[in-house]
């Protein structure tokens, strides 16, 4: 998954050896990493779309098991992209994955589908396919550029969300796949960090780079469970929030603004 990380490191070493200034080195390395991350994001968007199309076909055939499997497969692709969806594609976040009061998207389909009922699911499934098709087209466009600041914002907030909300295990209760949601979330966080931020941070503060790397691996292990009942919710809560805090702390070393975590932003608005 992360083969291009080595390439980014090679580019960094070459530029430093050539006497290029730190700011230029950082910009070049970030650019390389962001290109690699976009390829990851496009791949996951394709996975979400392919799964939705399989879901659509299974619903038409009346195949409940195939439809359930396809829903899960599609959702994996979507969840891995939650590092960028909220920051860049808020429109699609609201129509593809609204929660908990879903009138459209995955959760509008979930309850009936995992109760074994396909009646009435054709229309919301068709709409899901249409929305994921449009999402894939936009994220794949050459004109779409992922910026380091927004990616860091999204990555920090997703880590915080995994700890603060998703660790409670209620995101996909009818499908019983809330643990899979978190696994894919962490995969997206890992890709963003290792491809984009870690090579630059390592040159600035190797100890901090190692700490964040280890924190991601810790969270990855915590969510790698067979079902939500096996999840240590308290440990995931702590680990997710700690990881988010580390991303906030690392921002100045990456020459980026510190992300505002969602809860922090909401409290400021209330004041």
C-alpha cells in the first residue's frame, strides 16, 4: 500500500544533498507525498463505487447475502477516505454518509438490508451509486488537488472522531461493522501520515515522527478486532484522542496551521 513512501524519502535525500533550502525541500517532498496520497484516495473511491454497483446488481437480483457483502465492501472504500471527505467534499459527506438521522446514503439502506429485506432499497441504492459516481469523478479529476493543510485537518479530526465517537461502536450497528469502519479510518490516517507528513517531520523532529508512527500502529492494533464486542473502547478512546493531539502538536514543524479539532471548534462557537 505504501510503496511510494520510499520514493518520497529518496527525493528528500537528493534535494538535501543538492543543497536545496529546507523550505524548498519540504515543498517538494510534500508535493510528492500528496500525489501518492491522491492515488490512494482515488483507489479507495473506486472501491466504494465498485461495491455500490455490486450492491445495486444484487438488490435487483434479490440476492440478500451478495447485497450485504457489497454494502460492506463499498463502505470500506468510503471510510478509508474520511481523512479528506469532510474537508474537500462536504456535500458528499452529507448525502453519502449522514449519521445518525440518515435519509440517504449507506445508513438509509443499512437497517433494512441487514434485516434481510430488499423491498424499497432499489431507489436509495441507485442514488448511492449516482452519488459515488459523481464523487469518484471529482476526486479523480486532474484539476482536483489535495492540500497538505486540509489533509492534516482531516487526518487529525478523524483520529479524534475515532477516539471520541466511533470507539462507542454505534456507527454501523445493524451491519455490525463499526469495527471495520474504524479499521479503514486508521488505514486512511496511516496513508496520510506515512506518505505525506512523516518524511518531512522526520527531518525536523525524528523523535516526534517516531512517536506518531508508533501511536498510529497502536491504534491500528486496538481496532484490529473480529467484532465490536471485542473492542477495548476506553483504550481506543484514549489512543484516538492522543493521536489527534500529536497531529496538532506536529503542525508547526510541518509549517502548517494547527488543526482545530471538531469538539474544540464547537465549544468556541457556543461561547
